[in-house]
């Protein structure tokens, strides 16, 4: 069995599509792809929904959106994941 390769190692080998990047690490000289950053943020939003909101808050948000709690969680994760899309930083 081969040794697993992580994101940092894979990007050094040129194995990842780095045309769109979310973060750049000067220390390691690697790019963290935008897609991975978006997925990280969406996952974090889901964790915040699950761990930080009480049931009444989740119900209120879902009701305000006209969605079930599961649907509301998914929509908020999706929106959070898109938070940097279209942002141009100099």
C-alpha cells in the first residue's frame, strides 16, 4: 500500500488544479484551492448550526425561510460556502 498524500504534498507535486485559489501559504509555498476553502466554510457553518444554535433558534430560522430545519441548514451551509465567490482582493 502506498503512503497517503495530503493537500500540501499534492499541490507541490502539481496534482491539484490550482487555477482558482482561496488561500496562499508563503511558508509552504502552496495554494489552497478555492473549492476546498468553500467546502471547509460550508462544513463549519453546519457545525455551528448543530452545536451553537438551540432548537428554538433553528426552528425560528427555518420558519423564517419557509423551510424544514434540514433544508434551512443545507441552504445556510451553501450560502456560507459561497461567501468569497466573486470577491476580488488586492
